[in-house]
C-alpha cells in the first residue's frame, strides 16, 4: 500500500513538473520570441484579412531595425492596449510626401525624392488626415517609422496619427497560421524606386 502511495505521488509529481516546465517554456517564448495576433478589420486587405491569425517574431528587431516593406505589429498610438498591423513605408530621418496619390520618399540616396512603386495591390491612396495630406511633406524622426495599411481607403495609420516610435513596435509578422488554406511565411516587400 505504501508503495502504491509513493508511486501515485511520484506520478503526480511528474505531471506537475511537466506542467511547470511547459508553462515556463511558453512564457519565455511568448515574452521574448513569438506572440500570436489576430488581424482585426480590413486595413491590410487584400494581403491580410479580418480574423486571420499570425505569429509575430519578437526577436528580429532586438538585433536589427525594421526595413521598408516589413509588415509589423505595434502598440496603437492612441491606445496601447491594442496592437495594430501595418506596413513600414518610410524609415527614420526620411521625408515622405503624397503627390498625385503616389508616395514620394526623400533620403540621402534620393535627395530629390523618388516615387515608391508598391508591388502589392493598393487602391487609390486617400490622403486625408492631420499628419500627412496631399502635397504636404513630413520628416520621420529618429527611431520612428511611417506606416500605412495596404487598404489605404480603410486604414487608420501614420497619415492620421504620425510616425510610430520604435519603442511601440512589438515585432515583425512571421507566419500566417489561420485559416489553414492561407498558411504561409510572411515576407517583407522589396521596393524598386
């Protein structure tokens, strides 16, 4: 009988130990490596749809900076309790302008400004907003990124609330895992000026 008790306690101890180890691994992965997110709304259509699930890579930007074309997750500027998904369009210290519905980037490589050719499907750009409107130009600050939704006509983005500080960035989108028919690794866009 005593042997059965010890065996039962040993079995329960093994289960508790397994649960504690699994929980510790989950916490480490969630806090430092990967975090699940759900896309909410249509601001990134047709590339990301409402209710899709993605994994966010939280490690990459600890060792490198976001690049133009990366799709990022960041804490919403007006409410840090929510995360947004948008595409990086302009980098720190660059100037961005919308002219005739097209994005113009000015930087050290393009001092006279160059049009950004966006290879993904973008409808006509709506330029209303307090931060950037048709014909106006802003300079992105140090450690800030100008982000836009792919579905420009239905996106609350940097045109409305300005550039996103790097400190607000949670990570880079890495994997779409739901729905099953759209599973894929998410790659940033390479632009041709």
